């Protein structure tokens, strides 16, 4: 049994917790034994059970004496911590094998090394790093994992982009590409107009505006797929929904193709080497239909098209919380099996 600790119990941390409880294959191999967050645990317990996006948790949690307990008899109690200074955390003393860093605060190797010095075997950063930390994503480059102690699971957007780009580059070749991520608003935005550092547009009310902004997915994508260096540009648009993103990607391909050939290629890999990573939307869904979808990305065949034989445009969905949480736990399981 692999013992897991979560540092940071916000949207991603709670999604990881929910997935860990609800996926039977994960519960057989892993258990969450400790969670650290600086907020009030009575409220965090409430937010774990009552989620406006993902619904009521079927395993009702209660909080008492620094412990989370659940109504399901097979779910063991979880120790809760309130350390603001990550250096004071000693997850190893609680028997933790892997720390999942999802606070959004500690984004480089140096700030995570102390977990390993105290005896934790692995640390997985649930975000893109700010340093040269190794980055892996399921379906993309996880085969290159070679026992690294501290590494990143990339970002939710990079996990959505990279599998599609890998397949298209392998099959048709990518000369250049441009993408736009239509992304749900996030907690770092404000409900009302409020100062956002270095970004005037993000200073505007998240639930009232369509907000063009930048994205870090470009750099992370290149680190996952170095062959795309110098070939990629992209931006993001924040929109007034609470969850799910939509990718809109245009490729200039090295070889000629057709819509039918492109679609068949992505549908085929979704059934084979990318099964569980790439999903297919065959029912003309809209964003709310993909809340709770566990795939990294869901390709939409009827929205793809080809211009002049070598310009391809595709669209794809992603639950940026649920899909990403699934990949984090898949990566944790994989790195212990290697």
C-alpha cells in the first residue's frame, strides 16, 4: 500500500482526494494518510463534502481532533495539519511515501527537497515548475521516467494539449501550431474588479467578463515535447464558467491529410495507446457535459477541419480539475511501480 500526503487542499487538492476515494483501483493501491493546509479544517471538511461543481461526496467526512473520518468503513482516518511553513512538515513521521504538492506556493525543487531529507520517497508537484525540475505527463513522456525523486506532473492545460500534439506530430508532422485555451475562471481571479498584479485584464470581474490573457502552457508543452521548440504560440481566454476548458488548435502539417484521416487517427489511438488519456466526444457536448470526465482531453471529431490539405484545426474538451487529478494519481502509482 502506497501512503500519500497532500500539501494544499484547494481545488486540485480536494479533487485529488475525491478521485482517490472514488476510484476503486486507486483505493486498492494507495491511501491518503495526511493533508496539510493553512485554512480552517471545519470549513475544509465541509468543502470536501459539498462541492458546487462536482456535487456531494458519497463518503460523508467528519472532522474531529485533527482527523478526517469517513462514513465508509474501508476508508481509514486521515491526519490533518495546519503548517504554514512547509519546512515544518514531517510527513515521513506519518509513514508517507509520496507527497503531492498542490498548494500552488512551492514550485521549485529547492522548496520541496526537505520532504525527501526527512524520509519521503517521492514528491510530485501538481503544477508546472519554475525551475528545471523534470516534467512528465501520462501518454506523452512517462516512459522516460527513471526514478526521479522530485518531479512535476505538468499543468492541466499541458496534460490536455500534449497527447494530441504528440500523436499529430508523429503521424503528420507539425511545422508550426497556434492554440487558444478557453478556460474557466480560477480562484486567483476576483468576483469584482480588483487589482491583479501585472495584468490589467485579469483585474476585471471573473464572472462578468470574457478575459483574454496569457498562458504558461506553451513553455510546459515544449518541455514535454522538445521537438516543438520554436513551433508553438498560444494564449488563453478566461470565461464565466466554474470548470472545464476548451482547446482550439491550428496546425500547419508537414504532410497532406484529410478531415477523415485525421479524425480516424485520433479515434484509433484513443482506443489503444492513449486509452484513458484521450476521449472522444461523439454527442455534440457542451462544457457542462464534461464535468467529472477523467480523460486528460476529449477530442471533438465533428469540429475538426482541413484547409489546403496541410492546415488542420481541431477542438477538444478537458475537465481541468477532475482529469488532472486522475493523472496525478496515475503518475503516483506509476512511479512506485517502476
